[in-house]
């Protein structure tokens, strides 16, 4: 059942404002219920018209009522995505309970296309995940293996699926090659792909191959060197700058001023892995110095305690940090 309109015989139902919610990845039969009972119950509680068509559920009615009904509908959709059975009685319970605290900043992400649940594995990651949902710009600083990029990509994919943004842009400085890639074989894409491979890896873990390929072909998802961002305005997008410690001060300013309306940015980096000729040239250290205190910008610091790779990685990171402190 992918095309259902429930027109409950509820006095007072009116046309007016409408709200469209993405149902991508949800079990539509579970969402609608037997004989559309769940949708009918939603309409019984609120004087709205509910339409389930394709990968969207549309609620139409008076603005204030639509907003309340949408909160309940979102809980229904999340339950259907997680394959958690519910019925009309549960829909009534959802409406009585109201929005669950933290709904806008969940403690886990359900990726419908791959039926995968991503949960933070440490206190630091939990705070970071919440910040990603609550702020327009998040700067995440910490050692390798703490999930800085992985969680950011997960939130980006989640927001794209929910249609909160229209595209994802992933950027990374190619400083390891000095951004002089002419000596490498192949066309420009072949030259830069090795430096962007970690971003592809994260996406491949979160999206079905055919969907990812289609998104790349239509430029719904774009992966490019940081230098390619110059002169652009990135509106209605979730933008991630990875390995930001290797962006220069000028590049960082250029990146931050690309943001358009309804866009979010995540900047991830590790100050112990600056590959620039001078550490003072790192745009990451500059934004850490000049941007704290601005409303809507959150700085999140991850530590060795948040490392989730091989158990030895944490000890290796600590050993290198101790050696650098002794040499300072």
C-alpha cells in the first residue's frame, strides 16, 4: 500500500496548511495499520486529512492542528522504520504523551536504506550527536577514531532522507598532495579520489550502493576538494569539511562564508595532525580562537575516551600525545 488517502468522518476537518513528512525506509503497512486503522486514528484525534503516497505522508488542515498531528505522525514513522509494531491504541498514546524529549536531537540514528542503527558509544559522542541536531555550525575536534566524520555523515544522510536538506556536500583539503595534483595520472576526479576515499567509505556504510550512485550522479551528494568550494553558495545543504586542520586560514573563511539559507556545516579535525608548513596557518586553530561564543556555533571536543577503533588505537594516540608534550 503506497497510495492511501484517509478521509475520516471527523467534523471540523478543514483544508489549509499542509505538512509533508518523509516515510523513506518505513514499513508502510505497519505505518498505516490494518485497513489503515493507524492513519484513521490519527485523523480521529485531529481534524486533518492524511494522505500516504509513495515516500511521503502529507497532513492537511489548520496550521496549529497540523503541527500537533505531525509530531504524532513522526513518532509513527520512526516506529515503522524500526519495525516496532504499533496499533491505533498506540497512536492515541503518542498523542497523549506529546513529543518525546530529545526527538529533535535523538540519541541514535536509524538509516532506513540499510536498516542500520547508529548509536554513540561514549558520552562525548552522545553530546556531539546532540550538538549536530541542535546547531547550524558544529566544530568537532579530537583524535583519529573518535567518530567525528562518521557521525556527521550519518546525520547528513538522515537529514537528507527526512528532506530537511536537499543535498549533502563533503569537502576535504588535498594538502597531502599540496593541492598540486597535476603529476597524478587520470582526470581530475581520478586525481582527487584517493584523498576523498574516507568520505566515500562512510557513505557506503550508510546507503545502498544504487542509491548512493544515483545521488552522486544527480549531485544530490557531492564530494570534492575544499578548493572547489570557492565562488559557490551552498543553500539548503548539509556541508561537511573533513580534516579541517589542514585548511588554511583563508580556506576556512572561504568555506564558512559559502553557507546559504537553510544550510548546516560541520567542521572536523585533529590539531595533532596538521600537515601545513606552519601550524599557525591552520584555519581550525583560528576558528577555535575567534568563533566561540557565537550563538548557533558549537565546539565539541572528543578525547581518547571516545576512540572506537581497535583497542590499541587509544593507547597509540595517548603515547604520541605524551611524546609531543615532552618535545614541546
